[in-house]
C-alpha cells in the first residue's frame, strides 16, 4: 500500500520547520482553530497536486520573512521501495518540483505518484458548484485511468483560448477559425470518448461503490458531454457558429461538460440536508477511491479537514467504517482530541495522534 512515511515542511504559513514520521494507517491532527491543522493538510496537497487547495497565490502561503516554502516527503510505494517528492515555491510564483532528486516540470507527475482524496469545506461544490467543478470529480478518474487524457485536455484549452481570441476580433477570419475547428473537433470527440468510457464503467459499478444515504433511495449519476448528444460535434459547431460570433466565445465543447448527482430523479442538492450532503460527498470520494484501487491496484491517501463537523454520530460511524474498509492512509483534523480518538477506536486501525498548537506539531500518546 503506498503511503507517505515522513514529511518535512518549511515556511508554510505558520509552520516554520516541521518534521514528522507518519502512520501508514490513521493520522489525527487536533488543536484549536488557527493552530495549523489545515495548513498541514495543505502541505500534503502541495506534494500531491503541486498547489495549495486554499489559494493560487504563492506569496499568500509563504511566511512573510522568507522568500520560499519547501515541502519534502518520502513515499513508500512497495515493501522495499520508496520515492522522494519535493516542491519549492517562491513569492514570484515560480516552483521547483523534484522526484527522487530529479527536476520534473509537470505537477501531474506528483498526482500520479501520490493520488489524494481531499474532503473539506470546498468539497460541497461537488453538489452545489458549477458544471466544471462537478465534472472535475469525473476527470480525476479519467486522468488516472486514461494516459491520453491530460495532454489532450491541455491541448484543448489552448485551442479554445485561440478560438475565443479569433471570435473577439472586430473582423473574424473564418478560414483561420475553421482550421482551428478541425483540431477542436478531434480533441472534443477524443475527450468525450475517454470520459464516457470511464463514466460508463464507474456507473455500472456505482451501486457497489457508493451507498445511498437512506436505504431505498435511488442514487444516480448523469453525464452531459458539453453539446447535443444527438448530433456530431462538427454539426453543433456549424449550427452555433453565428451565435459564437455574436457572443464572442465558444459555447459548446468538453469544457461545458457536466456531472449530475441525483437522488430519486431529483438533484441531490434539492433533497439533502447539509449533514447528508457531507456524508454523500464522503461516500462519493470513497467510491472514487475504490474505483481507483480496482483499476490500478494502488491506494489513495484521504485528507479530511474538520472531519466530524456537520455529521451526526451515525454518519460519523459510517464514514469511519467505510474508510477502514478501504485501508487507505488517512489524515483527519478536528478540534476535540477525545471525540476524534473515540470515533476511530471503533475500528481496528493503528492511530497516530498529533497535537497542533501555534504552528508546532507534536506526536502524543
């Protein structure tokens, strides 16, 4: 089971110089609000994503009297094999990523080596957010299962950016636009094919992967490709060309894809309470991790900020049991040490407890 064995953090918000040995099982971080618990999870996401989940501005997370932050981690990937991940970010926005001491130039390599499941306050966007935010849930799986996806997605962004720049001109060069549309059509069809394959596979296993909140409820996923499914993308582009020119941007394409999560044929957001929303979000991520395990025979790491908030005791117990069955490495935060420990000792897992206070992190019994 891949897991992070140790981590070293320097100059990240209020974490000046932290070095920790971590449990391959469950790691609980407790302490008052503002002590640095979420910042620790932020450090892990820097190793797994190459970026913070809280802000895109590097200067906001680097200590004011330092020019750069550094996070280093040692990742156990097999019984006798480990890899070293490192990232440095400076206040100019530049970053340096190393894997086993070798410079790499794509954050996607971090994500491939250290897949994360992050659940925090922003995770509600999976149900409440924009189509793009919802579709990111599907794209996480496509990225890990389909090697062609990432490069094709990057190319698509470039094509759309250039196409939109043509549409914004006072005088549109239609020959140039049509030449870009050929590549746009190719990439759109390819990305839809990759997404649809993974979506169909995931949906077929959905009932086994993700349990509904209430027994008897029908939990469903719907995928929208980003254009009329009864027509080819080429036909749609031709039909909407005049409207695109009027609006000066591209209306249809994979960038408009959506993933709808429904309960009994109604949008989940219209049916569930806030606590039920969080429970469903946790179950969706657990299902995603199960799918990842089934495809790649590897594990994710779970990061759950303020784990117990908004969950009643039944949903807390359910979440712990589901995470226990996954056997993934888990990092959770919360204010109350006893409350966190008591819920986790219901399952037979090794538990490491860490007290976070004023930017210092200490392992405790």
